């Protein structure tokens, strides 16, 4: 068993990212409350730098690297949002960055990762091991590996979103009952649980429900090639001991939503909230809108975790 991430680590992360990361607002919508029967407060991390919450954890992780170890830079692996977060954090801190990305990663995410000055190395997600590729590059260059969720600094950085949400609600005299959080490997969900100290429901796409299965079964349970999904940011097949133990320590639970439900949530966000959200960034909203989450009469924080969506996929969602 690993030691769960602690609240003090999130406090330290908040100090590191202050003035660099965007303190995203809390938003409300009468239409959303009417559709769900709940009082919902949205935390729109699609408005974060690089378009997702990932910048928080990336900047905190890179900031924690001792100055003597920064020269060789960093290596990360990601389908896109962590890639962009690490690329921008490296640029701001003056570190070289290599990002290992799947060959089928959305073009918009690849372009923006390169736009921040990072070198991109592609791999086949079905036949190659991204961890091994990144490890080999790091060993050759003497670089620091920055994983997308299996890292205390990364999780603590993501947890600052939860800390902010609760503090902003408290300033309004409001206390939330729970949080619905988009989930791939569990970095945001576990960090949010630590930083907010709220009960967290981790929401995954159907098929990619390794976190749901693991939390329900009391042990890490991987999934095996579930097939394509519009939720490209949430295609994790196996969670890490660190995210598992942190989520369990906070009593988190999980649930899934379907492809159509995620698409409809993207469309709802656009039409009713005037926000552009990618399918993977909308699964928590989908859990609220679909009725899968039992939230009627409750005060709920819902995370919109990213907005980096391909135009063609976005059009498909609007047509749902």
C-alpha cells in the first residue's frame, strides 16, 4: 500500500501555481439546476491554461524539480491534455520537454503541444508501451519522467482545483454535499478528494471503467482494449496504486456514462452554458444530466475538466 497524497501537499502546490495557473471561477445555471433537480456549481477547467486542469499538476511537478536536475529536461506521455500542460510548464520554467503521444492523438492536441516548444514522439497505443518508451528516452537524456497521474506532485497540483472550489463556495456561505469529477487514471479525482475534502464520485466512460471496478472491488482491476471512444482523454486501462489508495482513503466511489450521454453533455454545455467542452471533459456533467448520479436536492460541484476538442468530434456531439 502506498501513502495517500496529503492535504498539506495540496497546500504546497497551491503556493507554487499561484499567479501562474488560472483560478477558474464557479459557475451556476438555472437550466442545469432545473434539468438535474440539484444545485450545481461548475468548476470550468476548460478555461484553464492549455484548456484543461492538467496544467496545474504539470507546473507543480516541474517546479518541484531541483534546479540542478533541470538541465536535461522532462519526458512525459499523454494523449494530449497532460502533454500540453507539461509542454507549457516546461516552456515557462525554461526546461526542454519530450512528449510521447499516441499516433491517433487528436491533431489539435499534437499541434498545441508542439506549439509550446515540446518535441513529440509517437507510439502505437495498442502494440507499444508508452511508459517504456518514455523511460528509455529519459534514461538516455538524463531527463525527469513526468507521468500523467502516478505522481504525488501531479496529484497535489490537480487537488488545487478542489481547494479553490471549496474556498470559493465558503466565501458565498455555501457547503457542497459532493463532487462529480471526470476520471481517466484518477489524478484529478484523487487530488480533488484531497483538496476539497468532499465525497467524490469519479466518472468514467463505459468500457474504460478501471477506476469504477477497482474502487468497487477493493483492488486494482484493469480493463482490456474496450474499443474506441470520443473521450480520448480518459482512455486509461489501469489506475496506479497511488491514485487507488488516495481515492480509497477518502471513500470515493465511481460510475460510468455512455458515449451518447457524454455527447449530449457537450451539446448542453455549448447551448446552455456557452462553454466548449471536450467529451472526456464533460463526463461528470453527463452523470448529472443523465440521472445516473443521485443528486436531486443536493448541492454538487461538477468539474468540466477540458475543452480541447476536434471540430469534427464537436460537431458530432452537437448533433447528438
